[in-house]
C-alpha cells in the first residue's frame, strides 16, 4: 500500500537499474485487459442529470489518506453522494465509498493494509512492480466483481497510451479498472489490450469532476488532494522531475477545479511521498478541510437544481 499510495511520485530508482530492466527485463505474459471506455463527450450525450450529488475523488499518491477524512466529515454531517468518480488513488477511495461500506470499516480496511497483500516486486521491461493482487483485494472488500453491482454508480478514469484524451470506465470488471487507474508509468506493470497499454488515470485527468457531471450529477464535490498549496523543493534532478510532473497534472486539472460546485483542497503535504507514516495527519487534514465547507454543501443541497 505504501508504494501504491505514491502513485504520483516517480519510483526512486537509479537510471542504470531502469536501463538494465529495459534491456534485460524478465519476460512474462502480460495481463490482458480490454475494457469498455468512454470519452467525456460520448458520456455527456447519454446520461441525463438524474443524480443529486457526486463526489470526485482526485489522485495524489500518499495523500490518498486525505480522502478518508473527507468521507468521515461528510458521513458525520449525514451528507451522502449518490454517484462517485475516482482517479488513480482516488479510484480506490471512490470504490470503497461506492461499495456502501460504513466509514469505520473503510478506515479499518485501509489503515490495516500491508503492501505485500497487493504488490509484488517483479521487475520486467514494462515496470518494476506487479499489483494485480490489488484487483482481488478491491473486489473482496467491495463484495462484488462488476462495477454495475456496486451500491452506487462509479466511474474510474484511465489513460490509454495511444489516445490523447482521458477515458472513463463505468462498467465491467471492478478490480482491473482500479488496477489500471493506479498503474504509475515505469513503476507498475500495465495491463495490456490488443492495441492498448492501460495506465494511471491521473496522467490526463487527476480530478474527475467533469466526468461526474457527464454521468448525470447535478452537483459535484471535488476533492483535490494534489493541486492546492504546492511546495517545490527541487534541489536535485529527482525533485525537478516531481515538480514538473505535478505542474503539468495540475494545469490539466483546472477545468475540473472550476466546474466543481464545492472544491475541497486540504492542506497536507507529506514529508516523504513514498511513506504513509503520516496517514493520521492526512486523515485529519481532510476532515478539518471538509468541516469548513459543510455549511456550503448543505446550502448547495438545499438550493433548487
């Protein structure tokens, strides 16, 4: 889980090791995956606004613990979404929310997870880590293996390497959709289709607010855990790479930020982007930030469509 939650951090490995993997990577049959995906435009033309409230859970690596605090505060205020979308680590949060599990159980599941349950070190030419067990883990805890069977409608963003626009999965295999959405390029071994390589949903859409609207939500709470108060400590090449990647992702996120009816941007920046030692601080940051906007959300829900 520690490595999975660092989904928007480049795996800290030397260039020589990466080069060796590319040249001599272990050969194995990649997992096949050919989901039904839709673009923003095609979804907009097929889904009337029939849902009152959606939550769009954004990506951001180890900051994903922030989502727990957001869910906790909304739950205490008796504010329930009837549709959710998620990108990257936000896809994990969105899935657990859509399962209908109570908050206390969701927190217990996430806090108690050991990385070995879902991640294996299996270096190949396409990546360093295998996280196919994540698919089994998410389906086990959600209690279903098809997205359509969840308690709430769910949309998960993915990136297809040879297409230049964000894509959404909202039906089909639940576990593999989450696995694809959390596949950090160069770190996790991607799922492969006939002519497709499926990668992290946050590459092109880190905050899926527009997708939530397109799926039929009248009002959307956007939970942006990545693009709020940013600090750039680019003191070396690794830091410059991280900062550049974040700058690009957040520039692409602006249309979704602007379309959110309520935008939650908790003030949490991990000291180590690969560690979840600060998970409790992250949860509290999400909780406190959400408490501040509860009156605004309640007012929003009380207003006409």
